[in-house]
C-alpha cells in the first residue's frame, strides 16, 4: 500500500487546516508505508490547500562556536569545563547566511526538502532558523532575528495558525520553547560568528524531552486524524501556547525531563541564564 496525495489532502481538510499558517513536525517513518512523493508530497498537499508551511531549519552544530571567556553566563545549561570540540566540515561556510543551504540532518527530511525549494524563505538566526513556504512565508520569517529566535512562532500564533505533529510527540513541538520564555524563563545562550569574525550571543531552546508532561493541558485542544499508521495532531498555536504557559507558570518543574542529571533542564527550570545578555 502507498499513501496518496489525495489521502494527505483529505486529512488536511479533516483537520480544518486550509488557508492557515501551519508549523509542521513530521516523521515519514510513522506512516508505516511509503508516501507517494515522500516529504515533497506532504509539502505540496499543504500548499494546495492554501497553507503556509513553517518548519525549524536549525544549524547549531554547523555554525555554533565556542564561547569566549567574557560570554560565559552562569546557569546556562552548559558545563564550560567539558565543552565539546567544535569541528567544522570544509564544505561549511564560515558563518550562517539565509541562502547557505546548510541544515542539521537531525531536523528530518521535510525541512531539508523545504529549504531546497527556490521559493522558500529562511530566518536570520544563525543556529535556530525557521524556514517557510507559502502565501504568508515572508511575514512569518521576517519576525525572526538573531535577537528574537521565536518571532516566527509568535507570529504564527497571532495569525491563528496551527502546530501539526505528524507521527511525532510533544518533545518535537518547538513552539513550546516560546511558552518557556513567556512563562518567565530566560532562554539558554549560545554563540555564533558574524561575517567579520566577531563572536556574538544568541538565544536558543533548552531540553524538550520533558514536554510530553504537558499532554494533559494540551490534549483537549488537539484535533486528531490518522494517515496509514501515522497519528496526526493539530493544535491551535495561540491556545496551545497559553495552556503551556499556564502549566509552567503554576509549576516550572513541569517540563523537567526524566534524566535527573540534565543540566539544561535544571538551569531552565531555575529560570535560565544569570548575567548580562547582549544579543546579536
């Protein structure tokens, strides 16, 4: 059996996503059988229904750099005594640009296929960029800068968009990092390089492995459907963020992951970095 474009479009309509901006996280393996046309077919199905597709297109391993001594904030979810060695492929540019074509392979096939399209628009954050395709792509991506990593997510919510999980869990729901920030946490700081070689600070997301603990708050908001073996869940972005903020505000430990030694969770739950932050 093969999943057809007709089935994909029918499910998009079942979830009432037509003409909305939609942030998509997808596992093609979750379908349990081939999708005719692969990730491109999913993109085309959403675009055919007037959706704007927003995806994370992160490049932290490729463009992250070691922090100078003067930029090492405390309570920053990182052990500075065990910093990993930064290795850069000879093919990787020295610094990030929106047209570099580089993406972390861990993002999955769908974001990789999206940024390969000529019409795609990509954000200016050097480590945690977002990319979009469709009628509202420019407006969503324009909200991102090195000093505002989750601007596209905030704009998605303001435009009454949705977050669509295709066979993945809440630990892949990047929008929830904005809820962390809105609940009062400072986001972790990492470092990138300007074109002139200077190193600068940028905000990024923390550990997301504890996000499934928000399920009781988000479940009532989800519209669900199934395509093959893949469970699809669509959340209204504005309402999902508000519910997550309420849960975290009431109990910051709500998002702590199961690893009791997770420094990222420990520092994030405690409120995030301490010290002066100079972004960009």
